[in-house]
């Protein structure tokens, strides 16, 4: 038996019936990590003993005839900005090197309750600030298919781990595209849920009004399965929604006949890689073939979305990261006064990109500038949200467009050009500004084999609808396979 | 030529809300626990921790807003206020900036000599407290105690409506009574659960424009508020008279030296970079909820004092003392319901009960003798069942044992003498010893004679004689004695 490459659904069912031994699945997965991670650097930490113990508990649970759990026996990777009790949680930052949280994130608890087996913590851009995983304090993640390329970011470790079979599923977090972008570049599925659908309790905050945790999987069905485990009300997060959670797999096979989809015009023009455009148009065509109506749709304020996003995200980041001062936990620079301790710890503990965003964020909030920057961005945010409300009010069920303007880029290609790097997120940030769910699904590959994703964006809490559309794309376009070609 | 200056004073007050748990987490909101024992990931600002607002804190905050007649919006929200300080775990404080809980309120302060001073309340809002730095321990290092971090505070800001330090002090005292009456806060300045930070500027008398103000912190008593303001007014006057300019700054009061000193060594313009707290959605202040809180609002001290004067015919001073503490006012009213002689009840509470409280070091809310028992005691005194000294002894005994007045009285042998034969003997003896009283009865002055001899009987029985029974026996005995005499005179 080689469970590498199996779907989560298959592992879950096999484990529940006793046909699959979860310990064997985990052993094989850990072996895979051992052999492949040194090259890819997707994992910052693997907890072999913990994973094996968890697998034994699943065995026991099956023996006792306990509830199956949505993730029974499934090896899961967790992005390292989500707290795991007693095991390292660095958020990709030297500031938190060696930090072990005393409590677990809500999503970590949920994964464990549902029988999932956490195999390790994945690499990311420091505090989620980046689109290429080159801003990790612990070295970049490499694309499984081409080690000279980036898998995208900031959930690049999670995306690479899933794409490469080092985990069956992974959590990511998405503030401006950090789940969808690496999913698109690694040829897998990544869903950013509606803001408030998944609890942020235990998620190391980047920009609180936009951060959202979501699943990365090789297939839409598995992403839906994982959403069943992650979604739901958590009283420890005041922004968490109390809406009931449906079974996100229920409507996946219903097809798209009769759905009205808007092709986001503004994202199909200038600056879009021809291969990506071909993939997106191909996906749109496939949906039309299956009975959906695809119409052009304009969101006029999209042009300002990236600017508004960065101003807002940096402002919130400057505030959220103020707590890293060397006083209570994390990196502490030696110093002889309280002020020097704070300045030294922050000066040395944070990486360049984080410092850039913290400084810019403090600036846009400062007296005399907040009106021109922070508050103006807040107004643009409202306009972007209204664009979407208007589009959905005209009877559109979902919107489609590219996830990323291009396919995986080379390491170092943009790392020194922050403005160009920020534009990686140009198509993804709108969903975060508006709090809407969006999923990236593989839409095809070019001659060089590098994948491109199509983004499907829905109304509030319409995760089921966009996953259903994603499922139709996946069926038509072939979906994800393991990137290394071994299976 | 010297200028006369007018003081312009405003006050900013922080009161710690008397909730069970903290403002944004489930940790206990308590004073005096061992350092670091009341703290969780939220208090420590650990990565990934999130604030969840305490509903009870809103209720208490709304009580304050309603009692101060503030305008209350339909929704309110929190903001982040940023500054780096080791006792502030997140390096920002969750507070309310441009959508506070209440605005534009007012309060009337009754000044002993000047009468009623109307004070405008600028705003009332909720926020979290910081931790506490502990210096000079463990080889010169400093520690941070997070027990207080995240404790719920209500901040109340007045307009600059005070013209003297004593007015500001009287306001703080009145506000303390109000907060305690509303059961919103212990409002104890020495414990730090009530902190008053006044600001002061001077201007030439009669001028409209405001001068440059300074703010004073570290005031641990009402007296300190008054002293610090006096001292600061002198300091500013000195500067102005020398032709100088007052610097806008925050000063710390040094109670030992009786002077203020600048809090920061150099002038730092703080930019707090406020923005809406994204972790907490705006809180809707549902009208039904607000009305429910209004309905449950306790009567405010000043209103109650006026009602006491009106309804019970007490004078202002007496009513003032009774309403200073809610527990006392409540007890007084309950007692009057059972024994409707307000003047007697008031006197008894202010004299006997107060004496006992002072003796034992109790607070009124801990006083163990219920008002109904006080009423019983007063009735016994009225009926002559107890003399004042006995009543006092009974009260002390009831207070320390927690037993009812009648039981105490019995134990002490102070219960009524009702036994007819024993009473008759006492009465007969008294009548025999007072022939002049019998003479009075004969001359139609029975009431006078009865009144006089009842006093004698009570004295002789140590106040124990059942007044009703004794009186009827006495009347009968007197009439008989008087009749016998008349018989001798040959009346038909």
C-alpha cells in the first residue's frame, strides 16, 4: 500500500472500515517528508512521535467504534502561524524562534477532534507577509516541480507539502491571497472562506480584519471535507459567525447547469500571463459547456483594491506586531533599559519585509496622515465591497478570473522589488477586502508543465457554491496530480 | 499690578468595574491576588489570542451613562491606542475613541456652602487596564504583574467646569457615592479602583479663552486631589506672574513632598495611532437592552436625599448622611416601613448603629441586624419594654450573635413581665407607696397619675413589665384605692 497521493476521502473511509491502518499511513507520510523536505523546505517542524501517537489514538477510536470524524486518519500539515500547544510555532520569524505556545489554535483542536493527524508545521513568509515564501527567517520554500522556483506564498510550505504528497491536506491562512496564490502556482486547490467562517483563535495575527484560515488540498472534494472540520462558531473569536455549517460536499456533484457566472473583466487584461489567460478562458469555456451561463462582469474599483489592501494590512500589522517586544516571550536582545530592550529585540528579531510593513503601517496611521491613507483605504474598501454586492444583486452566482497574474516565478526574481511583489496579490486581495469566499482550482498547465489556477469568488457564506463550480472545472480540466510524477 | 487668576479644572476618572471576569477574557477580576496568578494568553498578549468583550461590563458602563444622563448611540465600538510600555502586554490598549458608550451627560454636585454645581460630562467609555510594573526585585531587574492587565475600566471625562480644588474634590466624592450606589465599582481611591486625574489651567479672571493646562496623576486620596491642585495652581501662577508660559505636560503628584514633578523627562508628543479594533465587531446597543438597564437603575444619591427630605420630613443634613451610603439608605427605608416614625429611625441609625459600626470596624453593608429587627427594638423602647440602655445592649448582642432581638432580650432576662400575679404585686406595692397618686385620681386626674406610676413600675421592673397589662392592672388598682377612700367619705 502506498497512501501517498490518496485522497483524504479514501483514507478516511478506509480508516473507518479498518481497511487502512492509520499508523502505516503516517509512517509512510513521515518517510516521504524525511526524504523530500530537505530539498523543498516545506516543513519547519515535524512531530514524528506526536503524529504516531495520534495515529494510534485513531486506531483505538476505530476499534472502539467511535465517531468517524471528518479527517479520520488523514495526515494534515498546519501552517506555522497556527498555534500548536507545546510544539514550536514560529510564524516564520526569528522573533518566535523557539517559542512554544501554551494553547492550541481552534483549527488545530478541530483537526484533532475530527481524527486528523498533524504531521508538522509548514514554512511561510514571516508572519504571512509575502507572496513567495522568500521572506521566511528559516529559508525559502522551493517549488516541488522546480527547485529554482517559488511555490508562492505565504502558505507556500502548506501548498508545496500537499502538492508533493508530504501531507494529504494542509491549513493555510489568507490575508490577501496567501492560500489561493500558492495553490494556483502548485496546481492544487486552496479555499479562503468567508471572513468569520473559521475561527482565528490561535492564528498569529497579520491583518485581523482580513486574516482567514482555510484548507489546501489536491482536490475540491478534499477541500470541502476539510472545511467541514474547520468551519463553525467559536466563542473565543468575537468575529466568528454562528451560522450553521453545512456539509460542503453535499452539492459538489450537482454540476453548474443554470448558474450565472461573471468573468471579471478587469483581471483579464493587461499584465496577465498569456498561459494563465488561456487557462482561465479554458475553464470558463468548460463551465459554459456544462451548462453555466458565463457573462462579462465589471468591478470598477478593483483597480484600487491592491493599494487599499496594502495600506489596511500594513496598518493592522503595525498594531498586531507591536506585542513582539522581548518583554514576555520570544526573542530578546540584551539591553540595559526597557526602551533599548524593545528597540533591540524588534530591530533584530524582525526581518526586512516585516519591518518595512510595520513602519509603513505606523506611518499610514499616524496623526496627519491617517486621513490620506488609512481612512481613505477604508473608504475604498467599502467601494470594493459594494462592487461585489452589486454584481451578486444582478443575479450572478459567482465570479471567475485568474488567481495569480502568472505562473511560478524564479526564486529571487522579485524579492528585491517590493512593489512588483505586492502586485502578485492584485487579483486575490478584493475577496479579503470584501470578506468573501474564494477558491483557486487548477485550470490547466502550459507546455512547460507549470500550473495555473482559476479563481472562483462567491457571495458571503457561499463556499458550497464556489466549491461546486470548482468541482466542475476540476472534472473538465483534469485537476491536481502529485507534482513529482512518482505516482 | 497683580492679576487675579481663575482656576479652570476638569477631571478624568477611571473606575474599575465590579465584574466577575476581566474585560476581554475569562480571568477573575480581583484585587490583591499573588502576582501573575490571574493571567491567561489574552492577558499576556500571546500570539493568536483574541479579545472577547464582557457583556456585564457593558451593563455596568451603561448604568453609569444612564445615571449621568448621557446620550447613548445605537452602537459602540472599540479602538486600539498604541504606545510601548512594559506593563501593556500588546503595546496597545483596547479602548473607545470616537464612538464611546455615552456622551454629553451631566451631574449635579451638592457643595456644602455653594449649593448645587452642575457638571457637564463629556464622555463615558469602556477600556482595559494595564498590568503593573514591579521594580527593584531580583537583583535590580523589573517584573510585570499581569493580574490587572485587562481589568475592565469605565472612564468618565468632565468638561472643565470646576473653579476650585474643593469643587473638583467634592465632584469626585459625589461620583464615588454614585458609582457605589449603582453597584458599578468599589470606587476605592486607596486601592486604585477609583483614579481621578484632574487637569488645571489658569486664566485672568473674567477672560473667556482657556489657558494652557497640565494634567496631574498619581493621586491616591480625595485630600491629595485638593492638595495637588492647590499646589499646581500656585506653581502656574508663579510662572505666569513671572511672565513665563505654562508647558502642557503631565505631572506626577508626590504626596510625601507635597509637590508635582514632570512625568516624562522631556516633552514627548504622543501619537497613539488610534484605529478601530478589528478583533471586535461594533456592539449594537439594542434599545430594549438599554431600557432594561434603565429600569433596574438604583435611585441616585442626590435624588434620594431630596426624596428623604420630602417624604420623611428630615432636614438636609440628616437626609444627606442617610443617603451617603446606599446600604444605610436602604436599611433606613426598610426600617421605616416596619416602624413608621422616620425621625426616631434616623436618630437610632445615626447614633446607635453608627456607634456599633465604628466600634467593630464594619461597613454598613455588612451590618448583621436587619432593619425589621431595628424596628422591633424601637417599638419595644416606645412601649417601654426596653429603656435606651437596654436597647443599646440588645442591639450589640443581636449584632454579634446574629440572633433576633426578642431572643436576645429573653436571654438577657429583659423579656416582658406578663405574669398577672407578679405584676399585680408590683402594682399593688407601687400604689400603696404613692397615696398622692390615688388622691389625684380622686380629683379626676387619672391620666396624670397613671402616667407617673407607669414610669415607676417600669423602673422597678427594669423595664420588663408588659406595658399593656401593667397599665390595666394599675388603672384598676388606682380606681379601687380611690373608691375605697371615697366610700369612707360616705358617697352613696
